C-alpha cells in the first residue's frame, strides 16, 4: 500500500455512495493522478484482437475522455489499426500504482471524424507531426537510419510551411460498455466496482469479488 492511500480522498469504493456516472468518476481519478504528478497519468494499455481471437496489447496515450468515449490517435496502417478495423472492439487498462488504483474499460471502437483528427494533429509538436509522416508504423525497416533520413527529407520539405495531417493518421474513439474501478485494500480484499451500460444508456452498478 502506498502512503497516498492514507488520504481520505483515496479511500475505498462503496457502491452505495459512489458516483452513478462512471465517466465523471474516471475523470476525477485521472485528475487525482495528474495532481499527484504521476508520470504519464494518461498512459493506458490498449488491447485488441484479430477476428480469429489472437490478442495483442501495447501502451498508448489517452487524448480525450467524455460521455462520447475514450479517444486516442495512431497510424491507420499500424497493426493495432488493422486489428481495430477488422474487429472493432477493444479493452483499455489504466494503472496508477502510487494511488493503488486501476480502471478497466471495454467497448466498441470507431474512427474519429477527419476534422477531429486534423484539429488534434495541428496541436502536436512539430517533431511529432514529422514523425507521423516519416514512420510506416509496424512495417519492417532495415535500420534506424531509414527513419532519420526520411525525417530529414520531411523537415526540408516542410521547412517554410505547416505540416498537413496524413490521410493515414487519425483517431479512434472507444465507447465503453463496461468500466471497472479497482482500489487496493488491506489483505488483498480489494474493492472492484463494475459499471455496465444498459440499453437505455444508463449504468448498472455491481460489486465484484476481488
């Protein structure tokens, strides 16, 4: 258990008094992680699977969360994008060890609009914009020099103008169907509170055994 767990703000989870809106609760927990100055509090594991059920997972960064879903951006030609396009369901895991907290999210995934992708792309650091063009993500390359040479060529090409958002780059939005909040407790009798989306868009809340 971390010292931060002694803070009343970080007490256990009680399904009788917990916020009935899991998005608001998640936003509160994310804000706690930011306030605690944790490294990359927005980092999350993204798990995808092929149509025949072969899973894979990697770390990505959450860029937006609201009642429309959890948004992240990537190369649309990457392995994860190909899996999401073929099997549009995914799972996310956030783990804030210093706060003894974890959140699991499962749901369906769709691409963001082209405008959303372009708008976000323009907020990225210039070197990240160059990287989006330079890297054919997930492809085999002969060496790092291939990336560095391509980046130099792009820096020359765009030296006096803005960098356009590539057509092969953009966002995905996961609309949650299940969100589970986990809080470490003494004796490994952890709190696990599950929210499940109902047909009317409300949320059913239940407690799971740890």
